């Protein structure tokens, strides 16, 4: 019954009234659109968001889940987002198969490919980790300094830190707040490295 109603609403072009608004949308250069495909279409709520939100000149990145999650279905999602937000710059999207956990390496490879993250490798003694830096002024400056070697210290009993010889730009935008689980290391390919003895 619900599927039939969705099909009828899609055929009639019915868009729901959204109960929320994003304030100061002009502050954002990049917008991620998390969605799926319903009967080969964007869900009505996603269409409603794209119809009411000014995205001119913004980079729009579609991602989500779908039945096939192949390149053809991904291109279909991209084209639907382009049609709904024609004055934005819609980049290559990413779909994973519905009901399956995301493949971390594939997700990171996609984010690297579309220029959203900088892959790094960290060595600490015998341990090697891969991770990413999200693109911003500070991350890009740090990536330019790699590879680097630094000694670690423990500012808390669950964290390791190191000091740089020269401070990064915009020191006020950095934080000293540490909390358990606060680091985000993601698997992926590497192009730069940091070594900790």
C-alpha cells in the first residue's frame, strides 16, 4: 500500500512540505546529499529540499544506498540531482548496496577521487595506520609538511599528541579538547606519511 502511494505521489509530482530550514546556507560551499532511489527516482523529501534550497555555484555531492549500486544506478542518481539542482556543480556520487555495510576502502577511494580528503599514512613504532585529512586550510598546510617525524606525548591517559616546530595557520580554529574516541582514522590509500619514533 505504501509503495503504491509513493508511486502515485511520484507520478503526480507531489512534494512534501519540509518542517525545517537550513539557516545561513550561503556559508557552505559544499553540500552532501544523502539519499536513495525510490522506483528510479529521488525520494520526494530530497526533491523538496533541492527545490527550495538555493544551491547555485555550490558543489553538491550525492551519496547513498540502492539495490544495484552499480555505476549505471550511480549515474542515474547524479543526473536526477543535477536535474533538481541545475545551477550547482554536481560531482561524481557514491552508492553502496542497500542493506550492506559500507566498504570503508571504497568510500575513502571515492572521497580521495573527488578531492574531499587527503590520504595519509602514520607509523608509530611497529604500528602503521592509514587515515585521511579533510580538506581545509590547516589540513592542507599540514599535508604540505609531510613526511614529518615527531615525538609523542600523552596529554591524557587515552590520547597521544605531538607538537609541530612551527604553528599551523589560524591557531584559534584548532582545539585542545580531547575526548575518548575523538580521533577519526579511516582506511584508504596513502600518498603522504608521518613517522613517530
